[in-house]
């Protein structure tokens, strides 16, 4: 340690001698004690600087004596920097090639140009949950609005369909299961579910009649729903007399109204409802019709519809129905 300090001092001495004459530096090895540990320590003392020609001595923070013949010259720059309290700054060094390359690279790197705040690294979980919540809320709102628009569009389409007259239904006269003559005017003011079939049908007609009875039971238990009248119209009057129709319908429900008659009477109602039929072998269209209280067509349901589907559709139709007194 002491040799390194002495080597640096000697190097400085030779620089002074080369530029401004002969100077000597007195190096003193002194014994000092560490104030904390009380241990003797050998250290260098370079406080005094002596000029060989004048013999003057002084502290390092004082002005040095210049050699003879140089009293009027200015002090060299390094002497000004050695004096205590001088705040002169050495000239800035020119930038190296690597430093210029690094600055150019930093300008092109967007991650360094736009620094991400530190809070994004400290609260990543909270920020992720917040963003996820906002996105989820936005998607939920969009989905709900989409469903509302679809519902409104469906109602508009239904209203447009209701405005178009459907040529199904009309005036007719038949005989019920009790042998009484009835017509369409006897059912004005009532919702009717009409099905066409025959009593000798092996499987399809019984299934459809049971479905109609189930729909009627569901609607009776639904609050605000009017009473529905299920009706069975035979397409085989030669074998389906009023007594046979009554006996056949009692196996399903007493709510069912059975209608039969002559061929001339049946042809009228089959033509009004656009129902296909054939005498031998007996065949017919498998469709259930819904008629409103005015005796007009409201809807029809094929065999593929379930009891729940039919009950839901009828409920919607009843809610959308407007009596003549409320129409403009």
C-alpha cells in the first residue's frame, strides 16, 4: 500500500520537474495511533513541499513557487485543479463508437422508449382480475342486449304474421258425441284445440289425443290462461258414430269434445281446415290446430312438437291476442 502511494507521488514529481523546474517532495513515515483501536499505524505524510532553489516550504493547498524566470507566466491548468476549492470541470470526453451504437439501439427499442410503470409488475394479479372482470361484464352486456333484440325481432315477426289473414277455418255443422247438432258458432269466445283422426287408428291418433289432453292440463294450471276446449273430429264417419266416438274419448278424458256427421258435413270442415284424407285405407293429415275465440286460425302444430312446446306456443299466442274491442 505504502509503495503504491510512493510510486504515484514519484510519477507526479517527474511530471512537475519536466515542465516547471526542480521540485522535491518530502516523504515522512510517521507513527500514529488508530483513535478507535489504539493500534500504532505507519502512514505517509506528504504535507510539505520544498523548492530546491528558494528553500521555501508550504502546504499542498497553498500556491506553489514557480522557478526563476517564470514568475510572470500563468499557472499550468493542472496546478489550478490542484488548489483546494477549485470547481473547474475537466473537458468532456468524446463519445466512443460503442456508446453511440448503444444510444441508437435504445432509440429503436420501443420497450426502452416506453417504459412500463413499476406498479404493473407489482400488481399483476389485481390488474389481470380487473381486466378479466371488465371484459366479462362487457361480453355479458352484449349477450343480453343481443337476446333482447332477437326477442323483439321475433315479436315483430309474429305481429306481422298475425296481420296476414290465413285461410283456415270457417263455418261448419257437425254432430257431437251426445247426438246434438253443433256448429262453429257454439264455440265463439273460446280457445279450441282441434285434431282430426279416427277411432280405429292403431297408434298415432291415441298418442296425439293424449298429448292434447296433457297440453290442456298444463294450461289449466298456468295462471292467467283461459279455458281450452280440446276437439276430436273423425275422418271416418262410416264407422265412427256418435256412440262409438263417445266411448272412445271416455278412455282419455271427459274434457274432449267428439264430432262426427255425414260425409257431406265432414267434407265442409275438412275443406275449411285444408286437411288431407282418404277413405280406403283411411289416411289423413297429422296436424293439430289452435283456433282463437273468434274462430280464426291462430297456429298449428305438427306431430314432432311435444306437449311442452305446444303449451308454450299457445301461452304466447294467448298473451299476444287482442279482442275486437281493443283493436284500433
